[in-house]
């Protein structure tokens, strides 16, 4: 919506940690600018800004947005997700210890080099942009459940649900592995011109080029019910400009023909504490009975969950198709896991995703009502 000379973006979601002052709010809505109409009816100036996100951590702030712009001269159309558009000057502003609402008024904004590129060269890096204002309501945080008493619903436990105390529903399997590449465009974003980053593997994780293998699975499997609770070794860390995201303690649960992949998620760039056993994706697992001692699923489609979308900074919306999942569980000593496929690196294009993780112990931003305003230029 337009309010006076400003564009208002609505429906904030995100997180706020009053102890550290770390803040993220992603908003809905977009605005398209066109101008310099040509004889064929197209426009030389054609720029769309949508889904703005404000991230504040360590005393610094950045305004991100999805950008679609037409290059000057060539007319080449470029689309990029969550471009760091403007640096926010938070001098004299403390984000620590805030309540509800969290409000910022007329914060000075300066165009970044990535923002200048997204603006198709119409402005240079360092240009002062119109100030940014925002207001978000903060919902009270739910107290985290102690892992010694109970665990979040759906989180893998190492036992099948409904299993009697002190008794396993089935024996433990010999070993297991799960292969997942997150999403091709995410890997391209990490290594591309915006993040200019990389990923590193540790704790036994393996790189198959277009996927990551998390090996040495342990847990329980019930062939009759087709259920699985498995925990895997391996850590993958994505780093780059404004990016430091780690996935570890990967786990998979299969029940009622549906699988869920969990991971502990740490977003250092966001400044939020680690989140445990986040359900990142779901996938179909109807036929998960062993054949020749091996229960397996090969490249089944995976769908991003709402907590998964938050973990990847809302770069993708819940329901987005992610990279497929392959899962193999050896249930007898003769079975062998499939070899790690070497699919080669495909991080060549520069497609990008969309924003950052929320923190469970911190208050959550209300999904309705709040709005951010940025003055038009």
C-alpha cells in the first residue's frame, strides 16, 4: 500500500531476541516501477522490489529485497532473491531489551554495491536512499521444552512412537545414510555473485557434487510398520556475505508413509541461538520395505516445511520443492549402502533464494498486523 509518499509492506514474520538485540522481519508485498516507454510498448526502466526483509545483528542493519530489473542499454532482465539492498545506520539505537511493538523511525539508508547492480546502474553504491521505518508486534515466546522430560512433536527420539517404556518395537539396523543437496539454487546462491561464499563439510559429511551425504545412521527400524527413527553424522556449513548457516545432527523419521528430515540449525549471521531438531523437509515414503536387506528410497521429491523456510531465511516459501532425498538403511550384515554418487558441482549459475532463521527461545513476530514503511524515491 502507499501511505503518503511511502510504500507500506505488511504481514511481518520473523524473530527478535531482546537479550542480544538480533532482529529479523520479512514483509509481504511488492512495488513495480516502469518508465521510458519505447515504440514497441516495452519500458527501458522496469524494476520490481518485493518481499523486503530487515535484519539487525551486532549493531548493524541491512534491508534485503527480491529484485527484478532490466539492465540499462541491453535490456537484459535479471532476477535475484534477497539482495542486500541498503545498509541501515543504527547509530545511537539499541535493540537490546525491547518490548512490543518494536519500532524504528526514519533510519538512514545507504545503497549497497549489490543494490546498485540491482537498480540497473541508475544509482551508484553509497547513494543516500530515503529513510526506513518499521513497526512490528512481538508475540510472547513459548517456553522451550526440556529435552530431559519431553521433546517437540514429531522430533525423532530413537524409539518408535507408542513404543512401551524400556522395550524397542524392533531391533536396531546396521547402518544408514541419507543424501540431500538442500536445493540447487541455494547452492548456486551461496557460491554466486551475491553471497560469494562456499560450503564446508565436517563430522563425516560427504560431498557428492550436487548433494551431501550424511552417513553412519543409528536408530530403530520396524519393517512391518515401515517406521524409522534415525540419526546421522555430518555437518554442512554455508558461509558468504551476510551468510553463516550450519546444519548438523541430521535425523530422519518415517511413519505412515511420510518421511521428515530434521536438523539442528545455527544461523550465526542472524545472531540467533541454535535451534534443535527443526523439521526442514517432508517426503513420501510409501514403499519403505527392505529388499535384499536394504530399505531404501531413491530421489523422492522433498517439500520445504514452514520451519524449514524460516531456517533458510525465508529465501523459499513453505511448500517449495527442494532437492530430492535418497535414504538407505541396511537391516542385515550382508546389505551394502549405495555408493555416494559423484554428480559433479553444478554451482555455476547465480540463481538465488529468499531470507534467515528464527529462534525458538526468542519471541516470534506476529504474522498479522505489523507493517514496515520505506519512503518512495
